C-alpha cells in the first residue's frame, strides 16, 4: 500500500479542532464505504467520490471530518493505512 505522510510526522501548527481531508484511492468502492463507517463509528464525516482513474481500475474519494488534535489526525491516518481497501492515502 502506498501512502503519503509528509504532513503526518511534522507539527503543522493547526488550531484544533479543524476540518481535515484525506484523499483515498481504492479499487473497491463499496467495501471502502463500509470500512470508513466501521472505522469512524458515530463521528460525523463526509465521504465524497472524487474521480475514476484513467483506466477505470481505481476510484478516489475525499474523506472530510473534524479532527481534534494531532493525535486524533494521526490516529485516523494510521487506521486508514491499515485498511486493505485503501491503496493510497494523500
């Protein structure tokens, strides 16, 4: 699985809580929706289709939600990274 964590390890100087977006690339859209629902539970979030890859094999989605701290933001990222349905996180 590929990931982009350039914003993960450094302090960003954000004023929490803040709305944060993760771009997710998957080849299994239905499974992704179920995974996100299971991962985030009762948290409010939006998962919006972004686009299909040129060859049609992958779909990208934007996951938007409020994060409350660096630890929260990084924890969500780490959980997403472990999900077998997510190929890349940007």
